[in-house]
């Protein structure tokens, strides 16, 4: 955010300032030529009538045009600036409210002045009035400006007339924002996080955890150590004044970085992660305890984070006042949402781990419930009053667990909405709880200050008043001139120094010279003046500033005594006693100094002071009872809180004094708004996250279920309709509000006009009116009608005002608004109302012509309507609250209706899906019974028709396949039988041919050898018949519960060390109970182990492993060898009958194994790598 070289930044801004100022100067000359050309061609009257919008455009640019004829001002384009005199000269000037650039053209009697406001320099600042440079000059706070030379200042020269001014950076100087570097730093962070994700993509789980964690921690330490990113660290979110609740998290920006790091770490680790639980099954209890401990720690972390964000920050988080929310509020809520997202993902993966360990849902839920309740009980027992705040995790974990176990390991749309509701409710409760706690503490501090019965604003303001009186030479002359009475002195002080704010005090001015005495009615002896007031100070006075004392006189009023010393021992004692009921509207918001603004009572609060049970003071909008007994306040305890008449009262008792700090109770409707805003915010973040996720992982077009899409459509229709209704209604509210205020100010100005005409209408002209009398009249009517009043003469010049300080300070020029002047002068409007603006505050301003009793125009009456400036915001805020609450209720209703409708609509579709998924050729497939005549009914009819046709086709295909199979089987049987028959035939023929040639002994030997060979071939024929018979009878079995452990051990024992191959059996499970046939399963393992042994080359140390494990409620049996593997060309033929890669055998072994496993409702598949080995995996349902 900052340029690293301060000197370079200063020089850069100085050069930029000079260039911009000269560009403005050139524009002023252009505007002067433009206006001069209009006057020369069309006359001044045309200029007044036309180009109104052009005048406003110049005003927005900070430019004003003024035209004099002689010394009479004939035209002004704006009244926002101090009007220059006709003798003004071109160049730079300093007026009472700031620095100006002026260019002047004179032609005969006509003088044209173009004016630009360089920098405001009011005597005060507040949230509206800032002493800043014009935006076009690109100088922010932290620069001093002076027309004449200043030590260390930079000279700025105008090209037009070589006029100069000087600027200099002060202690508040900050280098300008370097947007380019900030963007590069953001891109750098994005690339860093993206690189982290890409780097760990190919690593296994453990390596991914270690590498990514170390990388992110190292990156965070580097950023922390170097206070990086340097430019971004200049943003407000990295300011510890905004948030700082630990050394580890010193700012909101650091919290945001931690959240982003956590999100990257979490989603990188758990995206498509694969892991085995085989080694954890023996430690189920420990694993479950660790999982729940992690969930508890994350829950506690979320609660602590929310507490820190609320209690240790200045971030506005009261969402019930939506228009007060700032961008820092959005960032804080995003951080909370990010932590919750990490919580959900980690919890989901922990639930997945427990599911893989074959833990039942009921066990998981009961265990977690028991653990959370016990932790809460122990916490409360040991004094942790907020221990119950972790209980919100119970419904969340229940919902996630139920969704994983019962919803096919996915989160459905309805479950997602339910999670959003739960988290919105939880965060709302936490935010409100901590916000209320913080608010109570703040209120206690405020009420403690208010209970001291001091007016901090008066104490602050009196210092400047005291100094001004000392420097006023007229005051001493007035005091020393005995021709002036005490009333004259009082009126001088009252008029010049104690107007406006000071009207809330009763004022007494007591001049005292050396030797003066005070005589009291009931006292015979006079009391020396100075001695009297000194006694008051000694007995009850507390000095709050030099010469200003707070009096503890216990009279129920705030009393001060000010002492102002002059030369020759002259003193003035000023007594200030607060009025019981403040009269007058006080200073407008614009006129409050920033320090006074901070010390002012929040307009939402009210304050009251009761003494001896009687109301002695009240302030604010709440109307208190005059009797303390009405509130039933307890007599015990310093602090208490009661609610009465929809008002919440914080009460502090100090002896017989009772102090109230009150505020209207937030309605249930507004409290719901807090929840509604959070739900809408979290929903929006969820939608954006899903879109981003699908975009980055190439699933942007991934289809959703019909039910999800249907419910989504309902929600989106509600959302967009709510947005459109909201926008339209806000627009309507604004119009209604403006119309209401227009009507109100129209009625008000009519009443004011009548009253003013009665008081001032007797004068012939406004010039002949007594200005002091007119001033008093306007101030009086200002209090009666609760509005400011201005009076302008027929030429638009200010005569008097009830808020003259607005003009004295230069907040507005002493001329009528030019648009109003145009309407009054040329359109002869009897009344004109428009929206005007001063220092960012918009208000309605009404104008009417004011006539004397003879019907002659005397002046123009103006009412600026400041009093209700926040009403529109409140109305809009209340409307948005109502709209969002209705929106959330409609979402709940839409979800319920959507679930009912989607279940009703999708039930036939679900049936069709299930039936189609269960379609098997050659078996009986059920038809769907649906009586509806709609589109779904037509689809069902088509499905039923397809099933009937498919059944017929399946029968024909089955017959054809059966015939083909028997033909192929016959060929194979014939081939297999023919192989041993051929040598049998040749042996018999050979024996028959040579039989006569053999002697008796040789005949016997030949016959024995012939018989032996014949028996071998017959055995071969018998084996062939047996194998085909076994294959044909695979389906003819009776299933029962069997323990595979004994069967596998038997097969392993038989084949162990066959051909030098070691066969081992390793099981992680104690019981391997399945539903099947014992003999067939023995045949399965005999075949698989035998094939595995035969696949191992002779030169290799053979090893065959038989492994078992449980995964996803399935029993996995793995037969693994380190043989030569299976060629990829043979993958599709491994389980085909009669296929073999061996020199002997008929290729029925694996086909028979597959048939047996499938008859048991299981499956078998293999994984193989050439020259590495093969793994046959059997999956069976656990009994």
C-alpha cells in the first residue's frame, strides 16, 4: 500500500499536485471563456435561465462561477463556497474556510470570477466535515498548506501568473496507495496457494500433510517476520485498533490470512484422499476418542474466534442495523464462514474414517453425545460458565453423520440447507450473546461517566470561549464603562459567546472589580464579590480546566463556575446551570467538532437521574416517569437491569441517586433479521464456493439430481423475486419518504411564513428591518417549529439566519441556492422545494417569497429540513428486515413444500430408476403400476412396454445362446475326449497287429503296459467329465453360514511350499462369517492359490499371500502373488470359460471361481502388473 521510499513518494505527490493544480487553472480559464461567450452572444439573462445542469456539473467539480456588474453580484453558479468580492484578483487566496484558486476576467463593468476550492480549512472537523484537499489534486491528509514560505515546504507555482503556495508533509503524512503493488501482492498470494495445491497433488496422505503443513507454516512465518505483504499491511484490516485479541492474531487481516491458509490446507489434504484403516482396526476406541477430541477442539476454536471478533474489536457486527454494516463486517463474517467450512470438511472426513472402521451410526452418535455432555458438565462444574456453548456441535455432527451413513455418503440439497440453518442459528446466537455482553460493559462505562453529572462537551468548549473573551478588547471596555448595566454585559456575553449549544444552560455573568461587594436580600452585611465566589469554589468546586470549575452542589443540575481574569484585578465570574428541560434543537450535526461528536450521547440512548425518588434530569428520546417508584428498582446492589414499556433500563444506584441509561428493546422481528442476514450471507457464500469448486475441477456442467434442481429452482425464484420486490419497494419507500417530507416541509414553511409576516410584515423593505429583532424572531420560531430558518433579500443575499454559524464558518455561502433563485426569479414560483447538500448531508430545502403588508416582495424565506435526516435509513432498514424475515420463512416453507412435491413427482421416476437398475436378462422383471395419465404415466407405459419386449427378446436370445453354448460345449467336450481316445485307439491297433508275434511272456508285459496306459487315458476322460459336471452343477447348492478362516487355512496348508513357493495367510478380522457353500469356497481358494503358484517362474522366490480386511461393510479377500503377471491383452478373457494360458487344463477354473462368488452375491476382480505379480480381490457381504 505504501511506496517504500518516503522521499520519492513526497516528491511524486508534490509534482502530481502541481500538475493537477495547473490543469484546474487551465479549466478555470476555459470556463471563463465559455461563460463570457454566452454573455456576449445572448446576454446574462439567458445564462441565468439556461445551463442549469451545467452549473451543477461545475459545482460537483469544485468550481464556482460568479459574475458582477459593477459591485453587484448578478450571477453565481453555486452557493457552496464563500462568495468572492468583485475586487478579487487572480491567483491563490486564503479565505476563512480554506484555500482557493481564482481567475478573474474584467471587461468594462462586468467582472467574471472562476473559483476552485483547493483545500477546506474549517475551525473544526467531524464525521461529515473534513479539512481535506479536493480529490482532483490527489493529496490526502497529512499535508500542511500555506500561501507564504514555510520551512521545509515545497513551492507550488501557477503557470498562468507565477503565483505560489507551499505544501509540506506533516506527522500524519502517509504515502499514497500503490494499487499496482497491491494487485501484484494479491496475485502473488493466489499463485502461492495455487502452487501449494499443485505441489501436493501427487503425494500420499502422510507426505501431503507434512509437506503442505510445513510449507504453509513457513510461508506464514515469513510473512509475519517481514510484516508482509508490505503494501497490503497498510490497509485498515491490518490495523490492531480494529481487531486484536491475541499476539498470534494481531489484526483482522492476519485472521483472514489464517483462514485462507486453513482452507487451502484442508481442501488440499482431503480432496480425493485415499487411505487404509487396516492398521487402525485394533485401536477403534482410541481412534474414536481422537476424532471426537478434534471435533471438540474445532468447536471450541470457532466459539473463541467469534468471541474474539466481537469483544476485542471495533467491527460493527449488529446485523439488525444492516445499513451500519461496513466492509470489515463482511470480512469478519467471511472469516467465521471459512472456519466453519474447515470444521465441516474435517468432521465429514472423521465421520468417513469411523464409517470405514465399521462403526455403526448409533455408536457414533451416542458416543459423541455422551462426550459433549460430559465435557459440558465438567466445564460448568469447574466454573466455566460458557461451556454449554459447544453443545451446538451435537446437532451438526448428528446431521453430518446421518447424511453420510444414510444418504450414500453425500450431502443432499435439503441437508445442505439444514446445515446452513444450523450454523446461521449458532453464529447468530454467539454474535448476539457476545455483542450484548460487550454492549452492557460499554453502557456501564458510559453510565458511570454520565452519573458524575458533568457535561464533557461544555468543559471542552469553554476553553475556547474563555480564550476568546480574554482577547476581546470590547469586553474590558464594557466592564470598565459604568454607563453600561449588568444587563448590557449579560446581553453582550449571551449574544456573542453563549449561543447555540450554550442555550441548554442558564447563564449568569458577574463582573467583579477589586472592592466590589454583593448584597443579598436577607443579609444585612455585603459580601466581597471575589470572596463569595472563592468560597463557592473552595466548598464545592472541582477544577476541570484552568479557570473552570465543576460545582458539586447536589441541586439536580449540572453547574459550572468560570473565572476570567483581566488587567487591573478585573474578573468575570460566569455561572452555568443546566436547564431542567433543554430548549432548542442544539447544534446541527455539521457544526459539531469531532471531539464533541465523540463525547455526545448516542441518539439511540436516553439518560435520567433520580434523586430521593424524584426525576431531576432526563435526556434523550425516552420519556421517563417523574417517580422512581414506577420502575420498581431494587434497593440492593449497585447495578441492575429492568425492562419496562418495551424499554431496557440499565440502572446504577449511588446512595439516594439513581441513574438510568435506556434504549428501546430490539423487537423479536428485528432479532430474527440478524439470523436472516446471516443465513442469506452464508447461502451466498455456499453458492459461490460450489461454482468456484466446479469451475476449478472441471465440473461446472456436472448434472444434479432432479430433486435438487427442483428445490434449487424454487429457492432461486424466491431469491430473485425477493430482490426485485426489495429494489422496487425501496424505490417506492424513497419516493414516499420524499413526498411525505415534501408535504411536511410545505406545511411547515406556510406556518413559518404566516408567523414571520405577522412580526416583520409591517416594514417597507428588508433593509429597513431591525436585524437583531429579526434574528430573535427566527431563533424563536426555529425552536417552535423545530427547524432552521434563513431569510434572503430579493437579490438572494443572506439577511439573517437562526443558524448563522453555518454561514460564519463558511459551510455554505451567503447566497441563495442558484436553482431556487432561478425558480423564484424567472418562474415566479410561490413555493419551491428541492434536495440540497452540504458536506455530504442531503436535506430538503423549501423556499417561499415573503411579502410585506403592502404586498411588496421583501425577501425569500428558506427552511432547510435537517431534523429527520436518518428517518429514510431507518425505514429502509426496517423494510429490509421485514423482507428478509419473510424471505427466510418462505425458504423454510418452500423446502417443506419442495420436499413433498419432489418426492411425489420423483417417486415414479425413482421406481423406474430402480427397476431399470435391476433389469436382468433371462430373469423375471416387474412392471410398474402407475395409474396417472400425465407425462410420467406415459414414461411408465413406455417402460412397461420395453420390459415386455425385452423379456421376449431375452427368451429368444437365451434359447439362441443356450444352443450356441451347448454347441460350443459339445465341440470342447468332443475335443477334450478325442485327445485321449486317439492314443487309446492307436494302442489297441498296435497291440492287435503285433499280438501274434509276441511270445507268452512278452504278451503279458505288453498287455500290462497297454492296460496301464489305457487306465490313465480313462482317468483323463473321467476327470474331463467331472470338471464339466462340476461346472454345470455350480448353481445347485445349499448356502449356510460358514467360517472362511478354516477354509482358507486348509487350502494354505495344502499348497504351502508347493514347488518351493511360500503361502501365508494374514487376517485383520477375528471372524470371517459369510453365507455360502463350504466345498465350493474350498474349490475357489484351491484354484486361486494353485494358479498363483503356477504363475511364479522357477527362478524366483515365490510368495503367495492371502489377506482379509473389512471395508465399507464388505469383506475383502486378496490372493496376491509375485509372479509374472497377466498380459493386458488377456484382461478381458481371464474369466471366460475354456480360456487358459497354460499348456494343460481346460480353462474352467477361474470361470468356475467367478460363478461361485457371483452366486454368493459377491464379486471378484483382479489387479496385475507384468513381471510384478497379480492380486485377485474377492468382495463378499459380511454376515
